[in-house]
C-alpha cells in the first residue's frame, strides 16, 4: 500500500493521513486504536485512484541497483540515528559491538531494551523509564544473545537531546546515559543538551523544508545552530577536515534492500552517499558511518530530505567517509510487540518495541541483521583497490575532551584465529577463518561470525 499513500490525489491522501495526524500526539509511534480508525475510514472510500495508485507504485518504488563493495576499513564502522533511529543505533551499538567497532550516536532516543519489560510509552514523553531490567539483560545476554558488553569500554558513545523535546525527552535520554555508564568508559562518552530544541535532528544551516529549532514537525530537521552530524562524526573519528558546504564531489547511490539486505518493516530501496575518493576501485581506504532516520523520515515519506539535509554528506565528502542510509517503511499490519499488545507501525519507525520478533534488539533480529549485512557488503571491497598487503588499524584513545590518534600496521596472516563474535568469513574477507571459540556461522555470502552453537 505504500505506493498508494504517496500517489493518491490530494483529497484521498488527506483521508489517509489526517486521522493519524489529528489523533496521534507524537511522531515516534502511533497508538493502535488510532491507526485502526485511520484505516477503517480510508477503506470505506474506495475510488479509481486506489487502483491507479497501485499501478503506479510498482514503478515508483522500484528497487535500486545491487549494493556495491567499497574499499572501507572494517575497523572504521560507526552508526547514529534520530528518534526510533536513535533507539536502533543503541541496539546496533550494543548487540553488534563487534561490527560497530568505533561506536554509536543517539539523537533523541532512549535506553537499550527499554520497551521490553514496560510500556513503550514509558520510554517516551519525557518520563523516567526503569533501566533495571535492561541493564540486567545486557549483562546476562553478553557473549550470548549480544556481543560482549566489555566491548563498550572502548567504544565512542555520543548522545544529544533537546530541552523542549516532549516526544522522547531529556529524562529518557538521561536514563540511556545512566544505563551505559555501567559499561562504557566515561572518557569515551559525550552527552550534549541543546536548550529549546524540540524532537528533531539538529543542524546549523538552513535547507529547503527544514524547521526552526523549537519545531517538531516534518521533516524533523531543524536549524538549532548546532551541527549534529559534524559533532557525532568528530566524536567518532577525532578531528576532521572542514566540511564541504558547496557542491559535493560524490554521489547518492540507491541500492536494493531485498534478500539479506532487507527485512520486515524495511523499504525495498536504501541509499549511500559515496565521496569521489571512495568510488569503487579507489585505492583510498575509506570509513563507513550508518545514519538512521527517525519515524516519518523515510524516503517514502519525506523524499531525500534526511539523506541530503542533515549535514552528514558535507563531512563525508572531505573526510573519505561513506554514509549508509538504510530505509524503514510504514507497516499498518497489527503486530504483537514485546509487552504483548497489538501495534501497527504506520510511521515507518525502526523496530525498538518488538514488532518483528522477540529478538529485535539481539543478534539475529531481522532489521539489525539486514543492516549488518549491508555493512558487511559495503566493506567487502576492503583492500581491493590498494597495492598494499597490510591492514592498517587506527586505535583511538581519549583523555577527557582531547582525542589523539596513533597508527600501527599489522601484517595479515592466515594462521590467526578470530575471537568469539569476531568476523570469520564472507566475500572479500581476508582475515582469519578459524574461530578460537565457537563455530564460524554465515549470516549471508558477505558476512560470517564466530558464534556459540547451543
């Protein structure tokens, strides 16, 4: 139905959206009863446009090309996101910390595993959700259902909240900070609060269709005189070259989010920003950052605004960083979430409540696995354009707010073994294929990981 939503005439389009906007007081998710009302109203008004919309949708939502492989250092991967994308970023950063080895950033999100043992609304509206069970789950799942939580000691973690955010809010973000303090090094954590900022992605420039900082309406991108994209990327990678505020050198590439690169609640097409220096076959070793949109921010809802107007690409262009933009999509089917209640996903949110499985925030959760498979494919070209046979690692150490970077070089050897939860195979993988502990298990042709088989 998503093609119908995009291509209905104006009067029919309002029929479908006004009930959601009128009765739903927040953007991150909608209440199940309200969604049923919307659908019932619209289904009682069939028109020729319905069939026209269905016919158009097939061509309009056609999938992109096959996802490409790039010369990206597998040790350079980080992720950030807004709202439901912020919750998903925390989930990826915790559950797949062996993949996201640099760290993760959360804009206006909340604690990992927050909605499992309490109502998801407790994790919103500037409430104070309990983190007792989520912290206990992280400890008990460590090295089993999620990657070892000891990894978080060396991960960079960035958090941002606005004082005027009433959708998620600073109290919820504060609970995320408290939760992560049980596992992360304080020197690696940045927590930023912007006075007067609503539930939005903060920038320091104006772009077509963006809002004032105190406004929380579509496209949920606002000039807050704070460069959120630059802040999170510099926290992840240290000092960077100045961003490119003009015409970018690279290109936005669409790719097919099907097969191992897609999952329930995800659209059929995702996007990459690829700087000129990082094009396929380049000898430049690039970095990878995954940027996750929030609810009502997918390409199917706001077009290219999140991909183009958040500022990530400006920094990526001058710093050899590829930006991966996976895409969620609206889903009006009722799903039973973690707490046992039925709930649809009409706003195209990332799964932070258990729509698509009890393991939604654990290794193997379908949306997270799809994103990790995308990441594995992108980095599978590592070394392909380089004349060097060595692997450069760039460990970063942080003391207070001062970041220093040192570079060491290690020769790849086939006699090494991968640690538990380490990568052990996949197309383009040149590292160890034997596991010190566990069994090398393939998620896809591009990624295999050492796992305990129970």
